[in-house]
C-alpha cells in the first residue's frame, strides 16, 4: 500500500461529505440507476465515507473496501443504516485478498481517477469478479476533445500532488485490464460517465 496516497485520503475523510455535497445532488440519481443493477455478492471498491451505500438495493451481501482507515471508519457508521449485510474493511484494490471469482458484482464511483495504478486495480477487480459478473462504474475521465483534453492534461499535472487524476483514459484502462465494455453512457459531455463491463 502506498502510504503517501493513504495519508492524503485519510486527511480528506473529515470534510469529504461536505465538499462532495454538490456532486451527490447533481449525480446521485445516475448512481442510483447504475447501482440498482447490483446483485448477488457485491464488492464496493473505494467506498470512501460510504455516501453511495444508500443507492444499493436492500437485501444484498456487500463487502465495501477502501485503503484509507479514516474513510473506512466513517463508512462503518453509514453501513449501519443499510438494510442487508454490509461489511466495510481496509483493503487496497491493487492487491486484494479475496479468492478468484468471489463476487457477482463490483461497483465503484470516482475511484479509478485516484487509484495510483488503475490498470493493476482493474485487473484485480476482474480477477475477483465471477465470469458473467458485472462491473458498474461511475467515473470522470479525460475529455476526447483535443483542446479540452490537453487542458485536462495540464490541470492534472498542476494538481497531481493534491488530488485525483483529471485526465485518466478510463475506457482504455478498463479494456487493458481485460474487460469488455457493454455500456458507456455520457452524463456530462464525455467527461462524467457510467460504464458497465464484463469479463
Ligand atoms: C474520490 S474518493 C471516492 C469515494 C466514494 N467512492 C464516493 O464516490 O463517495 C476516492 C476514494 O478512493 C480510495 N482509494 C484510492 N486508491 C485506492 C486503492 N488503491 N484501494 C482502495 N481504495 C482506494 C480513497 O481512499 C478514497 O476514499
């Protein structure tokens, strides 16, 4: 686990819900629609403070992970409000201790902009997902437009010490990890997106 990255997210945990209030208001409905497709044994990757738990159908068997202990401690409080089994634990998506083909669904939001090696993380996700299982992702990505994409590259460089990568080519990363994208839906330009993928 990369201590520098963990510390950065630990530091963000206390104020995370306050600073993401706008994102929740604007995009919560899209997440609810996406995560309503979760079924069977579910893993939530990089759960943060657990803001997304409310978007999952009741009655599921969910394991939520995050590599930041401070995020996990906040998420554990929100997990108490979930009507089903929801266990929250500290784990790094780039090095999961679950056996191959353990989950029917893996769900995640605003994660692969932050994971230090996104392809390694997505390969681990694919390993623990059952063949026939579903990957559900809500992500912001690098714009395809030449000018906007270049601006995002500059912004990503300028903010690389402090926050998530603004210029991740997440669709390419999903494919590089071996997944087949079955749905790619643009929410805001081609920057905020939903992805569904399978083995
Ligand atoms: C932008 S926050 C998103 C949190 C949550 N998914 C949400 O949308 O509210 C990114 C989260 O990814 C977690 N994270 C980053 N890299 C990770 C890794 N390698 N393994 C597990 N969690 C990671 C951070 O600790 C942080 O909680």
